[in-house]
C-alpha cells in the first residue's frame, strides 16, 4: 500500500513541474509578442521630439506655452517627411551637386519680455543660387564646364514647373503634398510657389513650422521662456515629387536674461588705442552707452543712467546715453554704470485678497552688483497704468596716464642750400609738446585743404629732458602745403597743423641774373635821386602859383612811391602770426 502511495506522489509532482514549465513558456511567448507590438507601434507613432531632439532629452519636463508653437508630443508624418540619422548614406543624394549647409543665427541675448529673432540661411553648392521664382539654378559663367549651353538657364530644381503642372491640391494622389509634418496645411498666399523649403524649429519642448525660401526669419516672444541659455534646432526639407526630402540641420544657442544688455564705448581725443582702456589725465573721456534692444522693447520706457567713475567724484545720474568725464589723477580706476528702465506693462487682475503696495512677480538682482538679489516689481502709475523695473550693469577697469596733451609748432625756418641742393626746398619745424615725452614723430604733407595726403614720414625719436625738437622736411615743388606733425608715445598722440608756402629752389644762372638786374636798378635809382636833389635845391620864394604847387605835389608823390617800392619798411614774416600761410 505504501508503495502505491509513493508512486502516486511522484506522478503528481511530475504533473506540477510540467504545468509550471508550460506556464513559463506561455508567459515568455506573450512577452515577446507584446514587445514586438510595442516596437511596431513606436515605429508607426514617431513624434516631433523623436525627430527634432536628435536623441537628446531635456532635463526640464514642463514648459510654458509659446504663442504660435505646438507641443513636441504631436505625431510626425515620417512617410511624407522622412527622418535620417547622421551618417545615413541617403544624405549624399539629398541634393544635386553636393551638400547644402544651413547657418542659424539669433540676435540674443534677449531681455525677458522682448522678442528674440532667428535667421536661417542656406548655403548651396558651388555655382548654385536661387532665382526670383524660388527655383535653384546654375550661375552663368561660374564653371569651366557648364552643365548645358550658356544661352539658356539651367535648373538644378525647377519647382515652378512642378507646381504649375499639379496646382495647389493635386501635387500627389492623396492631396497631401502641401501639408506640414503634423498634417496642418501650408498657408495659402499668392507667393506660395516661391516657398519650396519647409523649416521646423524646436526649443523648450515645442516646435514651430513654416515655409520659406533659401533664407527665413522669425521672432519668438520671451515672456514665457525661462531665464538662461537655451538651444534652438532647425530641420530643413526641400520639395520633392512625392514628398519632402531632408537637406540640412542646424543648431544655435540663445539666452534670455532679466538684465538689460549694456555695452559702453569710450573715446578720448589723444588716445592712441581705444581698446586698451588706457587714457590720458586732464583730457575728457566720452562714454557712449549702447543698449542691445533689437526688438525695440524699451522704446516706450523711461531710462536713466547712474555713473560712478571710481575716482571719488561721486555718483552722477543722467537721462542721456552719452556723457563725459575727466580724470585729474594718474592711476587705476573702476568705472561702474547702472542702467534702469521703467517699462509700462498691462496691470494684472486684482486678487480677492488685499495685495501689498508692491507685489513681487519674480526675484532677480537689483543692486549695483550682478550677484546681489533684486525684485522685479509691478507698481501702479499715477495715470492708472502699471510698470516694471529692469536694470542693466556695466563695469570696466581704466588706467590713467600722463600722455601727450598738446603739440605746438613754434617756428618754421627756410634752410639756405648750396647749388647742388637747389632742386629741393628745406624747412625746419621747431616743435614743442606738453605732457609725457614722445617716442615717435610722423609728418604728413597734404594739399592746402588738408584732405589729400601727398607724403608721410614717421621716425622714432629720443627725447630725454624737454619736449623740444626740430623736424626738417624737404619739398620738391613750390606751392602751398598743409603740414600735420604728430608726436606719440605708447598710449597717446597729439597733432599740430600749419599752412606753409614754399618757394622753389633757383638755379645759379637765374640767381646771377636777378642780382644783376637789382644792381642796375639801384644805380638808376641813385642817379635819379641826385638829379631831383639838384633841381629842387635852389631857393624858391614862399609865394608860389597854383600851377607850381600842383607840379611840386606831383613830384613829391612820385618820389614817395619810388621810395616805398625800393626801400620797404621792415615787416613781420613769422607765418604763425598771420592769417595767411607764411612764406619761408
């Protein structure tokens, strides 16, 4: 009896083991079928995020809605808009004649609440361009071996012919050629035939799609975009016979900030290098503020500028974007600027609870330093509107040195030349300066208007004690010239100008002829004076007739004119003391 029970137990145990094995096999088979079905469903239900994220996922799972944008969880029509991974061999044949590249640029940084604008530009292969109808053609006379006769236009893609043959709704048998990847129809406007590219942009978990030509531009309002840096991606498709073909992708980084983007340019009259932040004391520096606001978001705002030049002169508040300041001491200083904008905005609805006088909307820095916290506030205007405050900050280190402040030409002297040197006229310029000692000098000779330069000579100089030097210049031709003399050192330079008239050098024969003529003229003048003296030396009575008086006055006037011509009085010949150019 016990043996029978033993065999019965073994049979029951074997049945249980076999049943468990069968159940496990069925479960594995079911899981395999479920996984296969899931993979098939995934392949059929491709989303915008799968196509546009390029395999990367954003750490942020929720975003504020951007106006005009859609969630990237929508389905993507991969049959009409195929998706290719990088390295796919089909990229080589997506465009005739080579690869197309795309450049994506933006005008960021953008102040939150303003618009940030993106521009996409397609770069076609060599010798290809877009014509006025939106077709891609070969440029004439671009290559040695043109693809066809130069007498007729050769097309890379003649999309006008395609669309003319099929019209707006009959380009494919299923009437789906003029739709976006999410199934929405293209905007139908008079120029739709010229828009043969589809641009799909992706950022912040959302996408924006549009048609365009070889370049397109669009703007996004940043009111619902979080502060910081973000990525913008774009995928570009071209029109095909039965669908659209991917041709290029591009990415760009843009930033949204709650600080007004500010830049300050500095200019000083005698500064030699405006980019080294080294300036000269006792000479005014012009500070010009540039606010980066390409969307004109701050056009209706009240903007003020608070300056601290770091030299103990205190704070200076101005309403204009340009100011000047003079540093009277040498040394290193830190200039700080705070720009504040009061921006009018619509008032928010009143909540049931009594709000405080100032309600905080978002916390951001508000002191002179970027790292200190601030509060962006919405306040009531006396006129019944509301406004918010935005600040911008700029700082720069400034070095102040003595520099060359002023240059003066105190004397110009013509140099006597020998007969061998008579072809050129030499002039010495005695120059002084104030401030630091110069290390180089440049002389520019120009026309009398000081506009057209004729020659320029620069030389290093060594001045050890006093800024007083003589500069000698040669002039090949006579005439009137504008002379610019510039003295400079490593950080500064100063200029002095003068007009000068130069007489040409004369040959020895000409010089001898001039002296002979002057000698003979002096002899005749002496004889004439002696004759007049003898004639009028005799005694004459006091009473004279009117006729004699008139004749005597005529001789006297003649003699005075003769004397003025041949014996002129001494006159000042320093050209710096005359309104007309000096003759040296």
